[in-house]
C-alpha cells in the first residue's frame, strides 16, 4: 500500500515537472506575441503621422540640467495636418521652467519618417505665432516604446524623454484644473459633467 502511494505521488510529481516547461514555453510565447502587437501598434502610429508625445523628463543644453516632468498636461500632438505644442522649456541656465512653448499650427515643413534598425526617426520644422522657428527630431525605439525628442530653436536646445500614445481624445476631467461646481450630493465635480 505504501509503495502504491509513493508511486502515485512520484508519478504526480513527474507529471507536474513535465508540464512546467510547456507552461513556461506558453508564457514566453504569449509575452513574445504581446511584444509583437506592441511593436506593430507603435509602427502603425508612427507611420500614420498621428500621435502624441508625452514627456517624462527634460534636459537643456549646452551643459544644462535635467528635470522630471510630473504631469501629462504637457504634450506635443502630431496630427495628420496640424501640430499642437504645449511643453515646458528653459531659456538660459535657470533651474526651473522659465516658459511654456504653447502654439498650434497647420504649417509643418520637411515632415519625414524614416524606419531604422532600432525603431523610427521622425523630423519636421514649425514656426510659432511669434515667428520663432523650431526643429523637432523624434527618435522612437520600437522595443521599449521610449521616445526621445530633440527640440531646437534659436533660443534653446531641449531634449525630452517620454513615450508616444495614440491621438485619442482625453476626457475633460483630466484637465489639471477643470472648472468645478457642486454636484447634487454636495461634492465638487467638473462643470462639464
């Protein structure tokens, strides 16, 4: 009887051990499939020329400092026929956000997308409402989704690190300071709800 119980337990352990590599292989295959889908979606966004860049950090040069950007309120929206820019810049060598570049335009020049071994390069130029010309060069890595933006003007050289996302409309309640009103229960809610 003890031998039979021992045999049954040994057989169960061997069966479980035999199934482990199969389960690991299946998990690895699922992760690889997710990575492939991620890269295809990223390629689709970049190739369409219709995406938003959300910065996480910024550096200014030459020999400037770096700073973390803590909010998705700052972005660069690239649409098929227009550009929206709302991003902090540092003018001079100050250690704070001295200004925010904030303009919309439908005049982008030299728009190019180029596929390379590690991902994509996207570059173009645009001019804001005051006549300041900016050159934008994105380096987008398809394995990690990281995007590096070099933004150059006659006043500064900025480099941002972040990611790109689809141009889906954000809900109004994501505004960092939406107009508020009192709801029926007395709690503050955004006015547009």
